[in-house]
C-alpha cells in the first residue's frame, strides 16, 4: 500500500514554502521570532478555518492532539501565548500578499463565465461583519456597536474574489469602488448603493462598462427608443441623457433597459454604458450579480470570519485574510482537479479527513479507501 502524507499536508503543498518564506521576510517587524514562525501561524489558523475552531485554546489543543502528524506540515505544537503574540504584532499584510499570489494561480485555471462575450465580468458589493463594541473599540460603527466591512469584487470566471478591501464599518461602498483598478473593456455589475455619476463617467472614459439599477428619482430625457421582444421580459430599450442637478458629472449618453421578471412580475430598470449587448443580456448580467450575495453567505457560513480569536485590528485582519487564502486554495483544488462536487462538499471532505493519511484527490473523487493490512497479514504474505 502506497504511503501518503495527511490530507492537510497535501492541502498546504499548493503553497510553495520558498514563496511563503520570502513573503514572511518581506512582511516582518521587530526581532526574529524564536518560539513560533509565520508558517506555523498560517498552519494553525488555516487549520482553525478548516475545522471551525472557536478559540486560541481550542486551536492549540487540536494541534497538540495531532502533534505526531505535524512533521510533514513543517510545523510543531505552539503555545497559546505565542500564537496570540504573533497574531497581534506581526503584520497581516503577509497574508494579503499571499492572497494575491494564490489569486493569480486560481485565475490561470478558473473556468470562464457562462456568457458569450469575452470581456471580463465582475460584480461589486460589500458586506458588514458585526462586532462587539466593548471588545473591539477601535472598530466603532455606531454608538452601540462595532463593525468592519468587506468590499468585494467577484470575478465571474470561477466566482473567486478578485478584489478585496477591508475597512471600518463607516466606509461607504463607493469610496472603496473608486480605488479599484479594473481592466479595460471589463464589465462591472453593482447595485444602487454604488450610484455616483462622476464615477460612471470615469468608468466610461476608462473604457470600462457598467451595469446597475437606475434610481427611482433619477431625472433624464429619452433620446432614442429601440424595439424590444417582450417575450424575453424586456419592456423598453432607450438611450437617455441625465438632466438632474448632477447631470453635468456624467454628460454622456446612457442606456436604460426596462425588464419585467416573468416569474415574479417585478419591474426593473437598468442603467448601462454598453450599447452593443442585447437588452436581455443586460438584464441577465444584473441577475448574475446575485452570485456575490451567495459568496458572502458561503464564507460567513463555512469559514471563521464572524467570530475571532484575537481582539486587535491586526489579529482580526490576519484571520480574515487567512480565511480568504483558504477559500482560494479550495477553489484551486476544485479547478485544477476538475472535481464535479461543490466547494462546500470539498470543504466537508477535507474537514472530516484533515489528518488522515489518504490521497486527497482520491478522497475528493469519492474513491473507496484502500483496505488496511494488519501486521499479521503482512507476515503471512511474506512468510
């Protein structure tokens, strides 16, 4: 029977150690670490993400119970105080940089979005993570609560987070959106929370297409009307010019598409600067924005980003960025192995077999485990 490292060791093999150590040296502050390394910090917190550990004591106890299987991970047991200290003092930017490296690998193997056009497609949204104000006073959001906000740009090629910014809960969505560097000719889809006429004009000048909802109180005049096929749900297709108080911020012709959902009967009006795609495609693009809502729901249900093992800003940011790195590792395994199971199924299989010595790909394919050979059987075979 062939020998295999633990499933966890195989999971972490997708991160080249020399790349990680190079990033660790680049993002190091203070004296040289003696009792713990940044790699051991990553091993501990990624294990916590995969197994749902609730506290530092829980993480340390779990690692201690598996101490005889940590050799091939390049790790060892840690103390709670050492792990807490490195979480608080060593910059979280290491894992932000690691996220960028993993993202590049994922994008190289990710499947394309399901639309016919070849433009890159992104959805923008933000999600708030509520915190206790007395425990996280640095993240004050309102008079009685604290919060941080995840600003996300979801790449529809593989449905992976391509842009991620973490701010305090007070930061407005459009503030983070303005800082994004989107590639030319890409299409970005967002809800009405990103309404900003000057930004629309900036996207248009940068040769970036946008699709959003038109505000109910928006003022405009119709320049041109085009025929529509009502059987597709499209009720109108117009070229408009904004005429409101801030119209001078976006002095370009825009496209207003009316769409009625055939199932719910709800009427929607979309605004875009793309005049080439079919009106029904514009409606389908906005409908695809729901994927980013599902993404936020998935990470909050399956990763540890709602409860934290440290109370400082650096510890919190470290935990969130490691959670995002774990997500990209799971996505990369799915894409590169061409496994048909969902990401949640992959996570559950790895979670339940984390320290088992089995081939990970065979486990994820659903192959039956190899038969165990007892010592007595071995002696009988070779006698």
